[in-house]
C-alpha cells in the first residue's frame, strides 16, 4: 500500500475536525464549506474502505446531493461537476478527480 498523499491526509485531518465539531454542535451549525468537506470525507471513506459509495450512503445518505448543492453555492465548478455525476461514474472517476476537488475546496 502506498503512502497517503497530502490531500488524503488533509481530508482525514480536516474531516476529523469537522466530525468533532458536528458531534459537539450538530450538522446544522457547520458552515457550507465544513458541510461540503464532510460530504467529501464521507465519499472518501466509502471509496477508500469499501471501494464504492454504498458505505458512504450508509454513513450519510444525502452526501452526494448535498455535496452538489453546497459546491454550487460556493461556486466550486469542478467539485459541483464531480458530485452531480451518476453514482457509477463517480465511483469510476473518484480517484482521478480527488486531488482537484480537494484543491478547489481548500481555496474556497
């Protein structure tokens, strides 16, 4: 197994911060970027641990729809294009799109 990339580490660490905040104050108290990061973390967890988005849907059923809405609201074009892909296409392209999505969210 290869070492994690900077963006993999970022999603894990920043995602953990968001998860802890969510546990303390609830998802409604997260700002749009934090909610979007949570959606990405959920997708990443499913893809890296199960190889698909079924586990992601089990964790947070609305992750893809909410990720699409939030990224559109934040004017994150590539991230929005990614979250609106059909599930099967997103599963196939996830790792190809991952770094660019991370970079776009970081700059938001």
